[in-house]
């Protein structure tokens, strides 16, 4: 892909996201989502591999369906109330259709089927975009309409996402699929609290994007697509593998790392809302995620390649690590002590 084409697609992505997050009218929000979808399709199909073309087709079909549902929901609401304003979504049928549309956009259960397949067929850098930047516009729409949506339905979808994201990630060997199920699980945590404290959802999304970016960029630096490749990385880049271990544990939500902060605050908020059963269930389900993060961490750092004479060693490369990885991994592991300051900003 030529640099000019890359520039056009990146600019379109930024434009689409900006239009959606800054709009008050449903039509402009829908237009922003469409620009985003069309800009990311060439990035998915860039490798010219049948799997990439398949991933791009699946992505297009699901996103087009979700966009049509967003338009249908807003038109139904306008028909009954005469309002095109995003925050004035009041008709129950429109709220239900919009919940389905946003869930499809994000990859929430039960509309999650496309996400692992699309991520598996995309390059790692595009996978990073799909897991973070492409989730931002739908999250903002969910945020603006959260007061109108059914909290019981959102809680059920959130717990199902946390359960399925953890459960399906257990037997995966492909790193991109593991990151996809990790994303579904994290979206469950974001959705469960959105009706009660939308700012917490946004904080969770920011920290999730931070940690996922660090993991994806590390995987891309070492060209890790499956667990068997990951087992040989310690010989190549020991320091980067050690930081990957900490970032993965942070994604799992272990204290004293950054990832513990959103989980702690969400459980606290759910307890305030007297949702003790939901808080306990989603906390226990996060243990499933912890298992596959630990498996990734184990493969990256503790498993060493065999010391036989016939085994070909990986070269211990001293190439400098990208500065963005250094910044992201530092933020992914060390933000918990300054959590009071983060809370005052949010």
C-alpha cells in the first residue's frame, strides 16, 4: 500500500471518529460510522490473502447491518417523538434496536461472532485499530444514550460477554483470537456500569486501549502470531518479553498494576448500586481471563526453547525498541499509585 493511500485511510478514520463523537444529530453520527467502516476495509484486506478478504467481507456485512439498525432506530424514534437529537432517544422500541446495533458494532455477546474471525484475518496493526480506535465511536453513542437504555438488558449482555470472552479464550493458540476474546470480556466490564456511572466506562475504555496497544505493538515487534512463536521470544528480546508479562497481568486486572484500577472502581460502583450478585459474578468470570493471560505470560517468559545441538537458535537482537512501546508499557503497569489524580481528571 502506498504512503498516500495510507494517509487517506488514516485521515478518513480520524474524520469519521471525530464526526461521530462530536455530533448531536443521528444522521451525522451514522455518516461518521460509515466513513470509519469504509476507511478500515482496505487496511483489513491489505495482505491480499483469502483469509484477509474473508475478514474484510465479514466486517463489512456486520458493520453495514449495524449501521442500518442505527438508522432504523433513530428514524423510529423521530417518527414517534419528532426528535433527531441523540440524547433524546425515548421510544422503547428504538432503545432496544439501538442496543442491538451498538452491541453489533462493538462485538458484545450475542453479536460477537464476527470479531474473533475478523481479527484473525487482519494484520496485527489493523487488529490494534479494530480493538481500540474502532470501538471508540460506538462507545460514545452508548454513553450519550445510556440514560435511556434498559439497565437489566445491558447487565445481562455484560455478564454474558465477560463469561464468553473468558471461556472461549481458554483453548486458543492464535494470539489475535486471544486478544479478540480479551476485548469481548473487557467490553462486558465497560457495559455493566454504563447505566450507573458512564464516566467509569470511559475511564475503563481509555485504560483498556492503553494496555491493548502495548500488547499489540509488542506482538508486532516480535512478529508473534501464535503461542509456539511466542515461546522463542525470550531468547531474542528478554526485556521486551518481561514487560509483556507485566502488561498482560495488568490486562488481567491484577494489583498493583494499572488494570486493577477500573475493575476495582466498577466493583465499588456496582456495590453502591446494591448489585452484589452481578459484581460477584463478573469478578469470578474475570478469573477465566486471568487464566489465558497467565498462559500467554508463561509462554512469553518462562518457556525457554530446547537446548539441543540440532535446535536452531533465535538471534539475540539488540535492535532498539520503539519509544511508543516503552511509554505504553510504563503507563500500562504504573498508573495505580496516581489513581486519585486520574479520578479527579475524569
